């Protein structure tokens, strides 16, 4: 099968209604979309991505009020987050209603729900008429796509369609907040700074790393330590002095003096939002450059820097011995 790049949203809508998969743009990254309540279509998503079924999917809705179509309960603090940050790069994990397929939730009693900000994505969900499952449109564990070309590079021949909506504005996946029986957890830092969430509802609990690594079913997508990885080995460094000759370098701001390998400086203006929007694009470029190793200088651990460091640490873990 040849993957066709579409420019017409109506073609994408027709394909989705017919049970086909279509990679769609969102404000975070491109998502591999399909009918979110149809187990046969969900199985196609897992197959196309080589994604294990213990990793749950996020279901995307067109309007914030539709959360009650999927969640059996929306706690008060969750409702405050919905009212403040949706549409936007925030996913909530909530108790699910019985009609939500187990394949979408990895058999758990919770469902991950997001109302995306991207107007084209929301228009398509509205016209299709049901929530869309839309994990990142890449091979499982590999770099996330922030352009239609990134999708084609990884999924050519595996999916029928990609809708080209240009580059993604945010550039990293959504922040995931889990409403669990024992408290509210930060499950994944992402495109909404954690500080904004905690300012609204108070401190969040953190999931112990050993639980994330050993759970039979993950509480939310993107929790495995080995994830978001280029094919080229990646290491995180704290100082330019740790560089080796020929390294491809990823930095927030500042460039190593005299280094001969390629350098991707994400934001000379020291803007973390700009850096996040360019992260995966830069990693894709370094991955194609032929360097023996990518060295990523650690980002400031606040705001979107937390999400960037999370993605880089998981990418680095992919290339460490088990």
C-alpha cells in the first residue's frame, strides 16, 4: 500500500468514517487517527505502529463537554482543568464508561481523554461524529512526528493516508494527569507546563519509576523508560566538555566552541516554548546526518524544559544496555 498525502480535510473525514487510518496534525505532534470506539480500527492502529497492546491510547474529542461521553466520573479538580486548559495539550486519565473498548484502555478501568487545540483536528473529530484514537503517528518507541514528512518517513506503506496540516505548534506530546483513587498524578510532562496545573489544583504526585517499568498495563501512553528514540544512539550530557569528536549536538542555547560535528541550537533567545516546538524536528535532522552519536545537553528543569528532558532521557534509555 502506498501512503497518500492529502491536502483536503473532507477526504480525510470520508476515510476515517470508512474505518481507515489517517495521520492528522494536532498542536502537539501528528497523531495516527482512527475511530476510537471501534475495536477493529483500534487493532489497525496497534498493528501499523508495532505498538504493544498494554500501552493505552488517548481518545480525542471535539469539545470539552464531550468528556462525559467517555468518563464515568469527572472529579471537581479535573473539571477545573477542563474549563481552564481545554482545548489544549493536556490529557486527563479518568474512570471510563463501560462502552469504551478495553483495547483503547489496555484493559484498565480508566480512559485517557484529550480535547486538542488544533482547529483542523477538532473540525475532523466533529464531522466524523465519534472520538478519535490518535497516538503519535510513528513506529512505537521512535521519534515523534511534527510534520507530514516525518510520518511518511516512518509509516510509508503501513497506513493509507496522511493529512498535511503543516508543522506542529507545540512540538511535544500532551501533559498527562491521572485522577487515581489515591490521588492526582503527573503521569507524563508535556506541552502544558506542570507548574500551571499545580497552580490550579495543587501539588501532583509522581509515579515511582519501578512501577512504570514493571506494570503489566501502563496507566497512560508514553510512560515506558525506553521511548521517543532516534535510531542513532543518544546520550544526555551536562557540559560541553563531555562531547566526543563527531557528535551531533542538541542544545537549548549556546554552541560548543571548535566542535566539528553538527549542532542544533533550539532557541538562542532562551525560549523553552520555541525549543519544544523544534525538538523532534532537530532530532530527526541529527538522526539523518550520519553522526555516530547524538549528545543532548540537559535543559532547564522547569516549564517545558521538564517535558523536553523527559523525552530525551527516554530516548537515551533506549540505547543503554537493559
